[in-house]
C-alpha cells in the first residue's frame, strides 16, 4: 500500500532514508520512480527527471516508511 508525500518534510525523509518514490497524475502511474534527488517548493527531481509538484503526485510505499521508522 502506498501513500502520498504531501509536504517538504516527507520529501526530506524520503531523501535521507532513500525510499523509492513513484510519480502519479490523477490516479495514473506515470513512472515507477526511484529515489528523490532534490526537492524545491515547485519541483521534485527523481532519476534525473524534474517533475512539477503542481502537476504530479508522489507516493511512497507504506512498508518502506515502516522500515525507516523502525531502523
């Protein structure tokens, strides 16, 4: 099960813990994604590709989040 990443602190956590993040647009999978390289208020870079935050949603697997919290 996955959940949306909605704020900067969640993106920073995904960067630090190297969680794989997928890219979505209106419930359609755009890219299986990879690791977040950097994030700005307007853009997220994953696998050398920049995605505007206003057009895409980003998801991380719940299992990945649980592993990061318990590690």
